[in-house]
């Protein structure tokens, strides 16, 4: 008891000492769910971190911890960062939501930014990107390109963000191809290349010739490449090493401008807790180059959709739309509000299967 | 629900592929533990094997050289464990954990320039008549050769442990190292060889993931297979054929549950996702009712003067 309290005091003292020493530098911490070399989600967050370093040079110091499991361990890592004098901490996975809130309570002076969650606090901002806009573009290409009319979808966890993506892709695939079916497999992991590859192989064996993924590694791309006539889309990062086939386009997360702006806000003392949700228009979601494997007219159609989403003339969830059970959701011309989208827990009409609880 | 979408032949063929990395790592660790050493560094040796094999296969263009490189890489990393536990007599649990952490970091460093590269393809077995047989062909006669190596290795280890003099000595060392020492056997030397064999097998298992199962290099790509292999050895009661059964069960249920999901079977996905772990443990626990116990000297440090 006594020993631990001495230790704790020492740790706090050490933290204070380092923060006092580093007062002229703003220290920014990043907590990653996968390794920085995953080629997808974490890779892009890390690019954002490097952009912060490049932008501010000596005025900033960044630290990161990779492959942090979503759970109590995340709390330990964040606490450690806060004790080491971080002024701003980005926690970059949905599963860090509660740990972030818990740690933020203990360190009211440290600013936290949680990606893709919905719990805000005095010193906790949330930020995410409207990936579903990119999914709409993917769905259009998928619906046009599939010959078997079976699109395979590798889900990670059944959380609103993933379900939103499935719905958006499905709506737009159906719009251009009324016969299209989605086969959805839940991997229950963000990052496990072997499992992701297995999931892709299973979907291909069951007839899918388009694979959409909401997991972080490039393994499904490799599986599709090995299978031959299957197309895929880069997830979170461009994954252009698999272009022009199987990867025909991609959703690219561009976090750098946001990270730079928020770091600047901390430096200026103007940081306040906000909820940011930007899409293609604001540049947070990028659409990777559509490769030559896609016919020109499909490419033009996809780009037109992208432009309409970017300038706000079209919303990816525009009625008439029904829920899976056949009940009405959006009337003709009505668009979904952000609240419903943020907590989306239902499939739209036409998707088969149940969402796991 | 559409079960007809599942092709049973492809399913069995792909479950064998999914099981092989696990089997290779488990067989290696089984020999190590039979010699009385607990090496928790399997995950670390696997991932180092994965990148060593990948790098060498890419540089030389030969997947075979890649696999040899992976075995050598895993064995070299296991030498670190040897130095810690057999020479410096450090605690085996701590050393093994350190080996895993070290391996994960080292592999990330080694793999920096190999992200996004496609490795040379591994040839598959292609026997004129047999590979073309309708059902049996795809299941038994048209895999990559490393998969057969895994099965052959299981048979060889079983024979070695059960019927050869070398196996008897190895087991003696694992059961009672003092007695083995008194009989004049070189306890440390035998253990060092076992540990290196374990490292080489783990390396092969890792390379199987990076060269055949996925095939690409991504940091941390073994994602816990090494830990499952460790658990498998225990649940298999340190018996090679049971390890094979366990690996195939685990790999099998993993692939089956993905297939069932894709076919839209009305079983909650949560149950499907946990099924590989539960079924494998259940079957092996039932099998281990014959009270076979762990090697008596498992995890104990040996020093000749004690």
C-alpha cells in the first residue's frame, strides 16, 4: 500500500517534471489499434501524425503506441501518455470510447480526441469521417461490375459505422443493379490478416466477385488477387500496390488537416470540445483513383456521384428507403439526419441476414 | 439460408491450409516441452520466421529458399532464448514473453521495405491422375508441399518420441533432468537442440502465413496464432497426433464458421465466432481424460551442480 503510493507519487512527480521541462513544446499522443505498417487504417492515422510533425517542426513532439487492444489496456496506455505530459491525445479506434472518457476524467487539463465514437466531454472531442459517402461510390462500381451479382462484405464489428457502410454500399449497388445480393461475414477483428484472407476466400468460394472490406489490412486484396477475376476496394488507405486489379478504387482517410488544426488549437489555447464529421466535400474522405479495370462509363457515373456528394447536392441516404423489416424509414426525397446515422443499428430493405447484437 | 452455396470440397481443402501454420508451430513447441522447456516465445519466432521467409523468398525468387530461411530465422531467434534460459539460467516464462515482444519488434523493423510486395508463388502438388480425381483430388493431392511437410513432420515426431532411442532420451530429459544427467545424458545440449527445432518449426509456420496463406507481409500478421499453438500443445496432452487433430479442428471450425456466416445460417454470429475456441478445447479436454500429464520437469531450470 505504502510502496504503491510512493510509486504513484513518483510517477506523478516524474510526469510533472517532464511536462514542466517540455513546456515550450506541445506534446501530442496517438493511440493506435493496429501496427503503423498495416497498410490501412492505422497507417493513415500515422501519416496524419507525421504531417503534424512536419507542419510544426520543433514546436511539437509526438508519441504513439501501436497495437493497443480495445479494453483496459487502452486505459493504461492513455494514462501513461497523460502522465508523461501529453497535451493532446488522439485515440483512434471506436473501442477506445469508454477508456478515453474514463482517462479524460482523471486528467481534466489534457485534451482528448476520440475517433469514430459518440461520447463527448468537456475535454473530449469526437471526430470521424463520413466514410459512407465513399461507400456509396464503391457500391455503384460494385453493382455495375459484378457478374455473379454477389458482393462479399467483410465486416469487423457490428457497430453503427460499419453498418452505415454496408447500407450505403448496398443502396447504391441496388440502384444500378436490382439483382445484386450482399453476403456479409463478420470477422470480429480490425486487424488479423490471416482471418481477413480466410473471410475473403470464403466469400469468393461462395460466388462473390466483388469484395468490400471494413477491416484494416491488405490481406483481402491479396486473396482476391490470387483468385483472379475479383475486384476489391482499398480500405482507409489507397492500397494502390494492388491496382489496377483487384483494387479498382479506394476510400482514403485524410486525417492530416484535422490533426494539424486541432494541434494548432491547443497551442493557441482555443481548443474546445467539438464533434466533427466531415466527408468528401471537406476532404476528410478521399476517393482513390478509379483504375482502368473499370469501364469508362461506370467510372464517369461513379465520379459524378462523388461530385454530387462533395457539393452537397446529393445525400447518400436519400428516400424513399425502407428498413429491412419493411417498415418505412425515409420518405421520397427525405434525407437521413446525423443522429440516426450515428446510431444506425438496422439494415435497409433487401439485405439478408441479421445484425449480430 | 443457402447451404448449397458452401462447396464442401473447397471447404476441406481450405481448412487444411488454415490449420497448417498452427500445426507447424504446435509440433515444434511440443518437442520443446517434451524436453522440459516452456518457451512462450512461439509468437515471436513465428513472426520473425514470417518476415525472414518472406524477405528471402522475394530477394531470391524462390519460395523454397524462403521457407529454409524462415526455419533458420526462427531457430536463430530461439538461440536468444537458449542463451537466456540454458546458459544464464533465467526464468523461462519471462524469457519466453520477452522473446515474443522482441520478435514482434524485430520483425516490424526487418519488414519495413517489404510492405505491399507480392511474394513468388509456391508450386502446388500436381500428380497426373490423382490431382484430377473429383473429390479426393482437391482435398488430398493438390496442396502446396509445405502442407504435406506439416503432416509428415507430425508423423516423424510421433515416431521419434515413441519408437526411437533419441525420443526416449528427450523424454527422459523432460521428465527428470537430474536422473537423465546422472545417466550421462547432456541435458543442456539436448534441450538446446529441442529449442532450436521448435524455433525452426515456428519459423516455418510463420512463413506459411506470409508466403502461402495470406500471401503478403504485414506487421503483426501472425495475430496470436503462436499463443493458440501454445494452448493447443497443452490441450493435446503433449501428443503429436492430438496436436494435429486440434489444429485441424481449430482451422476447420474457423473456416466453417465463416462459410456458415456467408451462407446466412441463422446461428448468432457471436456463437459462430467463438466456436473454434470452444469446440477445440472441448474435444481435446474430452480426449485428455486418460490423465496424461505434463512432462515433470517442464519449465524447471537445470543446473548440473544441483
